[in-house]
């Protein structure tokens, strides 16, 4: 029930979870979890995150799994996001 939220069981293969929020979504009558993960120093290897919601001594959801990958760093890497692209000006006379 929304008055008794489930326990959030979070695991990560490296780094650490530094924040988590579990809240009830009344419209869908579901639970939502938001996690904040701090990757390990060097930030060069993927991190696997697992999350399960638990009731009294048993899981009440499937296990959610996510693999976080660091951005590539190097002379040939580039981050492209069209939402932040500068406007293109027309220089034709």
C-alpha cells in the first residue's frame, strides 16, 4: 500500500548508489524508484545496477537491471546531441 512503501534493494557492481527515492504513483497505482549512482574513480568501466522492491521477506517485483556505460574519452570521441547543436547560419549571398 502507499502508506507502507516496499523496501528498495539496490546493488551495483562497482561505484556506489548515493541517493534513491521510492514513491507511489497514484494514477498507475505503481511504485517508482529513482537512483543516483556515483561511478568508481577513473570512470572507465561499465557498472551494472540491479533493483528489486521487497515486501515482508520476499520480492514484490521482478529485478530491474541497467548497465551504465561511461562516455568514451579520447581524440576521436565526440558527444552529439541535437538538442544542444548551435543554429546553422546560411552564408549564401
